[in-house]
C-alpha cells in the first residue's frame, strides 16, 4: 500500500470485477514529447506548440488487453505526466511512487535526451523495483534532424530489459502500441504478484 494521494495498483486491481486500474508514469527530459504522447493516446490529437508541463497532471484511458491465458481484460490506465524540468529529486520520487509501470521517452533529434535515459531509468528502478518499463524513442517523424539512430535505442532496450518503440506523437506512429504493451506488461506483473502473495 502506498501512502501517497494517488491511486496505486495494489489497492485498485480487483480480479472479481474483471476491471483493473493501474497508475503509470511518463518520464524523460523536458520537451521530449511526454505530454504529446499522452495527448495522442488519450485524445488522438497533437499540438505543435510547446507548452511546458508545470508540476504534474494526469489523464486516463481504458484499454482492452489480452492476457496470457487469452482472456480479454479491461484495463484503465491512469497516466501521470510530470514536467521534465522538475529536478528536485524528492519530488520525482514522490511522483514515481506507487506506479505499476513507466514509459521513458527521449527525442531522437536531441542526443542529450538519450544520454539522460539511464538517470530516469535508475531513479524509477530505485522507487519501483518490479514495475514494467517501455522505452519510447520519440519524434521519429523528424527524418532530416534525427541524430540518435535505432542501434543505441536497442542497446538501451537490452540494458534496461525493457520494450522499445520508435514513436511519433505527431503522426501517431506506434503510440497505441507503447501504451497497449505497457498495459499488458503491468497486468502480467500485477497478477503474478497477486498469485505469489496468495500462495
Ligand atoms: N515533430 C515532432 N514534434 C513533437 C513530437 N512529440 C512532441 N513534439 C513537439 O515537441 C515539443 C515538446 O512536446 P511536449 O509533449 O510538450 O514535451 P514534454 O516532454 O511534455 O515537455 P515537458 O512538459 O517540458 O517535460 C512540442 O512542441 C511538441 O509539439 C513528435 O513526435 N514529433
Ligand atoms: Mg509535458
């Protein structure tokens, strides 16, 4: 059980009602497209104008997930968003606490955002050791200004033992895949934990 004011997987997944509610977070440096990915996923829209996220916000969306036994489950993802400018460590930790999963994003046109990935990953792992992680290499529509190619992304994937997607919040490429995959991983993890706690 978490003490924070935000919902956590532990108190909200209820097998009997066939409904699952998971808190997941979007992490990554400022302006990599975290808010844009969430907006594309929840509203299917995109805004070219950059409006820095101040503090934290959230959005939610229901997704259908096929579990490992082939059953379709309804999963409500509560997706929390935090401004990448937030540098205060304790604030970041509070934000991550109680999350069942994270999408960690970078901007393929800005290598420094790729270089910061390990920091985000490490602090997430510290706070949520067993939670699922999916990497989003975002802005892949920027073909001419892309600097980080696919290979370093795949290295990160192996290193973090996470899933990796090349996304564009602008075109919508792979955005649904990222969230669907995260929902699936979180469902698997939470149910495995539940099973082992019942034994
Ligand atoms: N071309 C392109 N631009 C994008 C993409 N995703 C986001 N952007 C643009 O990048 C800028 C930053 O996007 P945000 O979604 O606000 O980034 P953020 O990570 O939420 O930034 P902070 O809230 O400051 O941490 C905006 O101008 C977006 O329009 C993308 O996939 N392709
Ligand atoms: Mg934002």
